[in-house]
C-alpha cells in the first residue's frame, strides 16, 4: 500500500529539530482477545534510522498502521513531529511518506509513468523530482520498462522512489528487504544508508537483526506485542553474548583436548558434528593458530550466529525472565 499525506505535505517551519519524529507512549491495539500492541513506548529522533525489530506476529505492522492512521489505537498516545491524529487529523502525516507491506503500482505502466501519475495526483511535486528519485533508487535505465517486468527488489525500490517524490522528512518502510534475494537486500540496505546519510529520518520494521544492526542507530525489539528492548544498537552490542563458531579439523578429538585448556573459550562437541567454540574472537584466533602449530589442519571455521542474532533469539523466543533485567525495556 502506498501512503501519502495530503497536498500540504511540507513540514511546517515551526517544527523544531528537538521535536521527536515519532513519539509513542503506552500505545495499545487489541483485536478481540489478542493484544497485538501492548502499551509500547518508543521515540524516533529526527535524523535517526530506527528499527522496529521482531519475529512474525510481534506487532510491528500494527504499530505502523496506527502511525499512518489506518487503525485507531485502543489506548496510549502517538505523536508524529509533535502532531497527533486526534488533534491534527491527516496533517499528522505532513512530511511523512512510506509504505506498509508492499507498494502497489499499475503493472502495465512503466516505473516512470507510475511516478508521473502519482506526481500528478499529489500535485506540488517539483519538475525534475522524478528524475532525481529515479536516480536515488538506482532505477535509471529501467524506468521505461513496464512494472510487470520488474523484479520484487525493483518494485520495492520504486516504492521508495514514490515515497520520496514529496521530499519527506520521515520515511517509513515496513520490512523493506522482505522477500528480496541477497542482491536485492544489499541494494535496499545501500539505499536506506544513502537516504540516511542525506539527513532523512527513517523508521523501518524488520525481522532481521543483521539488517537492523547494519543500518539502524536505534532499535525497539518487540515480542508478542510488547517491547523487550529499546535503545541504541551500540548499547545492545555491549550486552550481547560471545559469538558462536563451528570448527572442523583433521583431528577433532585432539582439537577438543586443546580447547579444554583455552579458557575463556567454551569448546564443546557440536551437535551436528565438529566442534562448537564460543568466546572472544582474539582467543579463537589464538586457539586456531595453536591447532595449526600442532599439525591439526583446519577444514572449516564458520560463524554460526552473530552475537546480536543470538541475543535477538534470546529476547524474542525465551521467557522474559530468562534474560538479564538490564535488558528489559523501560517502556
Ligand atoms: N486485522 C487484524 N485482526 C485480527 N488480528 C490481527 C489483525 N492484524 C494483525 N493481527 C494480529 O496481531 C498480531 C500482530 O500482527 P502484526 O502484523 O502487527 O505483526 P508483525 O510483527 O508485523 O508480523 P508480520 O511480520 O508477520 O507481519 C498477530 O498475532 C496478528 O495475527
């Protein structure tokens, strides 16, 4: 779905840079017995790239739907650049653009023709803007092709181009890399980084910790409608457990015996064969060098999970009591 503001899209000059782009306080949405979003609070500052991260069903899209005014919260407060739906109606979305789920276009028209149509419908889009946004999303050269022939990744990028037509202050993207192949994921991440570098505030939802880690400054991690962490990626990284590697060697028995003397590494037999090694990377390096020095060949060494991925699974799949209180969100 493509979502835009009304014709008065430019941010009023009275919005000062201290005003949060998004400020949600104890926002709640219920569907019958199910509380899809349960009193969540989060703040996205201007200029930030902020991720809402969570597994399927965590409540990410429900939150974004409330932001776009597509559904009403049952309780709580939500402000966008200091404006609220109750007080300001559709003006709440001035300077905001983006899409929820996937952007929709006329498949029998070219990417450019779709943008031209949108620009005409919206009005007030400056001449030359279409060219500019096509360049930004790297679709120049393919803009004359019918959208029906576009890859999923190209459609997503066209969705971002459509959102950028109005030169928004806040770009909201719902799982922008979902369903993309590795090249599409790489392109989408590069695009978001470029947009962020230009000063645009970006709020995106994702179920992929690696994506959020790579492109976001701050994150709210959701689990079944509740916030289990919010804060900076840097602070989260500090609390992440040690990375887990899987090692196979020419003599795993000897390698295990050597590993037993290598604290603080935890070296154990891996459930799927080989050896599991968990611990700081500098100790892992020394361990591997010692094995080679002893004539034990390394056949493979793979990173099983980054520390943040491990933490994400701990936060979203285990009981909230299973992780340190320091990680619990101060929602
Ligand atoms: N219109 C609706 N009616 C009833 N239940 C709904 C509705 N929309 C969402 N839900 C439920 O609310 C919960 C949160 O859904 P939501 O789509 O927000 O999660 P999500 O984190 O975006 O996950 P996904 O990535 O799977 O979309 C889910 O249990 C979902 O089934």
